[in-house]
C-alpha cells in the first residue's frame, strides 16, 4: 500500500495534508478498507474547534461505527458537505474527494508527533499481521 506524498498520519488512521496554515484531514485507505462500505459521516460544523487526539466526528459503515480523531488542534474552516449525500467517496477516494475537514492549524508543531508515510506503513503491516 502506497501513501500519497506529503501526508502525515495518526495511529488511529487519519491523514493530514498541510496546505500553508491549514490542514486537510481524512481517513486513510487502510481505515476505509477495514471499515467496509461507509454509509454515514458525521462532521463538525465550520467554526468549531478541534483538539489534537480528541474525537471530532464519526464514520459509520456496514461493519461498525468509529470515532474520528483530530490529528491537529485548530478551528474548522471547511467541511466536505458532499459526504452527506455521497459518503461512499470515503471508500473510493480517501485521499481526494473523500476528505473530511479543513482546519486552520493553531500550531504547525502538531505534525511533529505524527507518523510519516514509512512509519505509517510499518504500523499498518503490524496491524495486518495480528
């Protein structure tokens, strides 16, 4: 499994892409594959605050309901409203049309505690071996 360049990852399987002072956030390909068909996504409203390591929403699939965890702290500046009518975008394009929120990052240092692509791939391999 190859991860797109320039992303950071959490151990809970969220990804973050920094774009200037903002971060685009979604779940990884491994996460969507593990969940199965995504049928519903609950996201915070624009203007809400999120805190690194704390839940910011929920993703529901045909297998389970899972919390989404913020990889960074900041204020939500945009929400992917397309997911309300087409949550399957999370399955089809987790790193593209399936993005979830865009956050104005409080501190760029938040990404220092996240995994790079190589570290994340090692995490996925260890989870698959279980």
